[in-house]
């Protein structure tokens, strides 16, 4: 079951979004960020009405709202924020994060919030602590530089972004989020083999009947995964394994290529 509608960026005000650890990290580069900025700039509201962004696929996160209000609310604004709920992002996080960064550079950093189920991701203080945060930092610098170079009227640009840029809002209701995520991404070039493997490994159904307190938890697996990828990004380490040129977005794919080549998991071809 699903609910589909159009939502302007202004309609996301006060909402909370959660990026689960089964997804790939933020990977937009300089050109992708500039293309979005330019598209919004050149969009003519009088001719087209609104600028439509690709779907933002979400699922409402379940939690006890009244309990959270009792434990966390200190003012009316917090109560209103909690009543809007939290939304797990199944698809569309690249644009959602980029628009957050643009809003930050337009002095509206807290328009909506994004929580990443991974380490060292702070959208208000981007840095190069890991590969995801490094890409976010690059996007932040790109937006700042573009706004200065294009001599943008920031007030009118922000007004256009909030009112005339709209997501196709696709709310998944009662569906397994991993199934939706996999269905959306099968056949897309943007997801590498390793990212699909990660999504399958972190599927919540893998942990439903695990009673061993020493068994690894999803957050621990995700953290270890990020540590491996971060280490592989260090050329001093990488060059012991492979020449510097490698054209996959994530170097951890090379590890899985080796495993498959030698059939280390002893998988049948049938």
C-alpha cells in the first residue's frame, strides 16, 4: 500500500528524516550538486509552475509519540516536531541531503532534520572523518562557492527553492522497507554490488530471532563496514592490494570481487 502526492520543500518544515544503515552513503559529486543548483536557478515558475524532483520514498517510523513527548518535550515547538513523526528514507536521500546543505548555505539549516544511522555524520559540521562526511563536506563547499560565483540573490533563490521545488512524496505503508529498497534499486547503475550486499546483510529480518547477546548488532556491522571502506580509501594501504586506478564508487567492491572469483563462499552455480 502507498500514498503518493507532491510536497514542496516548505512542506517538509519541522519533519525528521532517518537514513538507515542498509543504504549507501552520500555520494553526490561536484557536478551533480552544481546541476541541481543550476536547474533551480534557471527554472521559470511562470512557465512550468513548479520544479519536480524525483521521488522521495519514505516509511513512517513507529514509536510511542506520547512517551517521547513526555520524556523529551520542553516546549511547544518540540511537541509539534514530535507529532510530525520520523520518516525512514528508502530512496531519495542524495537529493534530500543536498537540499538540506543548500538550505544551510542559505541560512536555513534547521528547516528539517536528517539523522544518519552511521558514525561521524553531522550535517551542521561537515568534515572529512569518513567517506560519507567527506562527500558532504565537498558538497557544502561546492554550494558555498557556486552561490558566491553566480552572485545569487539568496532571498529569492531560497523562496523559489521552498515554494516551487517539489518532491514526489511516496509513502510506503505496511511494506518491508528492504523489499521496497531492493525493488527500487534493482537495475540501477547507482548501486554497486557491495551496496546491495550491505542492504541484504543489514535486513532487520536477519536479527529477529538472534538470542546470543554476543552476536553482532546491525549498528556494529555497519560501523565495521565503514571502517573497512575508510581504510581502503587510504592510498598507502590500497596500493598494497591494487593499482591506484579503480573505477567503482566504493573500493570494498574489490574485496567481494576476489571472494566471488575464488568462490570462497563455495556457492553453487545452479
